[in-house]
C-alpha cells in the first residue's frame, strides 16, 4: 500500500492541508521581522525593532501581565476542581454517574457566547460589575471541562494497586493521597494546568463580554489594535504569543513524559 | 469509561467476618456498612466544588437569562421587571433576525462540509502512517490548538489583504496591476473558520480511524475486495462516528462565533452571535440580548441534544485520550 500512487496522493493532500493550516501563521512570524513601517509585503529587511517597540508599549505590557495572572489563577482553580471531579469519576461508581459526565462538560456543550451572556447578566444582577473576578470566574467555568477530560484520560491509566498497597501497609487515606496518588498524578496535574492556562491565555469570545473597560488581555489588545490597522507590532505580538503558547506546552509535555517515565522505571 | 475500578475488598472482609462468628460479625457488618456509606458520600464530596461552580456560574445564570428575556428595557434605559413578550416577539417575527440566523447556519454548514472534505484525508494519513512518524504528525496536528485563535484569524489579513502575500505575488508576476480586495466578504469568513475548525475535525476522524481493527480490512481484501472497496465498505462506515462528532463540533463552534466575522467579514457578514454582542455590549439592551442568546442556545443546544441522544457524548470525549 505504501508508495502506491494512492498513498502518494494521500500524503501530498495531507501536506497541502498542513500548509493551509500553518502558512498564515508562518507569514505572521515572518512579517514580525519586517523593517517596513507597514506590516505588509514586500519585506524590506530583517530587524527586531517591532519586538523592542512591543517592550516599550505600556498598554501591551500591561495586557500581558493581566493575561499571565489571569491564566495562572484560572489554571490553579480549574485544575483543582477538575482533578477532584475526575477522581470521583474514575475511582468511584455511584448512581447518576452517566449524567454527571455530561454535566461536568456542559460548559463546553453550550455556545460560549451564551455562557458569557448568562454569567455576565446574572453576576451583574447580583451586583458584581464587569471586573477581574468576573473574568476569573468565567475563565474557570469555561476551562474546567477541558481539565476534566484531559485529567480523566490520564487517571484511568494509573494503577489502583499502588494505593491499595499503601493503605494495606497502614497509611491513612490522606497520607496515601499525598505520598502515592499525587506523585503518580503529577503528569495529569501538569497537563491540566497547562491546558487550562493556554485556553485562558487565548480566550477572547467570553473575555470581550466580561472584561471591564480599560482592562485588556493580550487577545483583546490585539483585537483592539486590529481595529486601526494591521501593523508590524501586531505581528510581533502574535509571534510572542505563538512562542509562549506553543513552546510552553511542548516543554511541559516533555517534562511530564520524563516524570512519567521515571515513575515507571522506579 | 469502562475502566472504572470498583472498591470491593472492604465488603468482602465484612462479609467473611459475619459468617465466622455471630456478634463480632454483626459489628463487622456495621463497620462495613459505615464504610459503604462513607464510600457513597466520597464521590459527591469530590464532585462538589466542580458542581457548585457549574450550578452557580452556569445553570442558575442560564435560568436567569430565561427570566430576564421577559423583562423590558424602557426608553430611559432602565429595566422593567415583569412578564413581557416584546423581546421574543421582536426576535421571532423580525425577518432581520431570521435572515441572519439562516445565514449563520449556512456559513457554519459550508465550513463544516469543507472541514470534512479537507480533514478526512490527513486523518487517514496520520492513522495509517508509519508508527515512527505518527507521534510527530500528531504533534503537528495539536499545534494549531495551541496557537491563539485570534492570531490564526488575523493572519489571513496578511495573506488576503491588499498588501498581503497573494497580492504581492500576483503584482510581482505582473498578472494584475493593482491589488484586488479579497478580504471582508463571506469567503474570507469561511476561510478563517475552516482554518480554525479543521484541527477539531481531523482529530475526531483520526480517533475513530485509529480504533478500527486492521484485520477487518485485511479480511475484506482476502475475500476479494480491492483496496478502494475495502475502504468504502469497511473503513469509511466504521469512521462515521468520528466524522459525525467532528462535524457537530465544527458546526456548533462555527455557528457560535462572532470574532471571525468581526475580523475577516464586511458589514454584511455579521453572524448571529454578533447580534448578541451588539445587543449586550454596544446597545446595553440586556433583555433583548438574553432573548437572542437563548435563540442561539435553543438552535445549537437542540443539535447537541439530538446528537447525544443518538450517538452519545463519549465519541467527543474520546479525542482527549
């Protein structure tokens, strides 16, 4: 089958699809190094000036800081909730479990716009204005299902016998959790945290509804800048974001895999 | 889902004791019972933070906007509490809203079909590629998920814009003497959506292809099928659940977006979610915005419900494994 004309056709088509998916992003990264005043072709030379300009742009630096803090808090909270819920789903059998598996991912089953509107209006009604806490609550509820899905998949693979051994050797359930379960779960925890951080860091659909005036995250900052015109600065910012959201998970995954490998050999 | 481990040893221990000696055994049974209750409570304890969050940040707010959609916004900008059908009458009878809803469903459908057509072959390629290359191919497939949606969307401006890549090449080749505007129309919106949604489609198809027993195609071939027939009769039907899951995901995500049309579309290319955004964020007409977002919820939620009713939610969850 391999090297047959059919297979060659399939691989060439695949390459074309991958080019379709990546070419525009590559162009963004290329243009970020363009010397020209306008973020467009033809390229006139290579420089880092737009990255320097990014660094000196207070609005962007502020947006960056907000995105980082928001992403970090979101990932801690939603991973904690998500892992507890995943433990219940993987380790226990209880009535209503099937329904629970749908309930837990319900925040991604309904359109994000609807979730954004509902949360915004309800909390406004309760007297919570558009604010950072609202943004955080929104990001938590929206990222939690992803954590549940990712962590559940990893938890299933962890052998129950290790915990049973610890319990039979006299450890209580809390000791067992911290000495055995948690270290074994570490790759899952890491995966959940990275996943929720990246989703929060990238989110714009809900964020535009929840963010108070004057507060921008990186995506909403880009969105606001796009309203004027596309400048090389946006391309540079895009490049920085791609590097953060791609390189970070890749190293995270590598660390996770190494940890998991070490667990197995031990 | 099938890999749930049940904890039974405690029950066994209790049971054996009861058989052994009368009174001590009954005490053992009581202990076992207490443990059983403890065990029944534990999953709910673990679930409670997540469930509390979902209840107060999702369920109650959604019920709230149902109530809210019957309130009225008065000329002064204040809300009138009560039971008014005005918002719903406006949303359901005004052809303006109906046309945009139909347009939204059309754009989502076109994007979904395009994703299916473009996505099946790469999914097949990854599933049947050499095992050594598969990890790398899967990594490449996951990459777009990590690249920001807004960056991927705005990147099309650099490609299609008047000073974008395509125009630059065409000008340089002398095919055209002034740039053509390819942005801010329905096609550019669909293009942006397809690029955003394609990874979801490929991933879902890949997962179902991956789960197919390879012996089945071999069996079909040994019974005289050609490679193409074996694909059409065996592989394709067995991969349909993945195709369906991918299509649902693409359609729902595509129909619920307002960012893509705002960046890549012209003034005429507004989608339904843009109306919601306008009503809530720009006009501050919250009751109307509630009604509009409920329409979107009913249409897309209905679709999800029909899908899960017949095919179950597990297929979509599978792609996270």
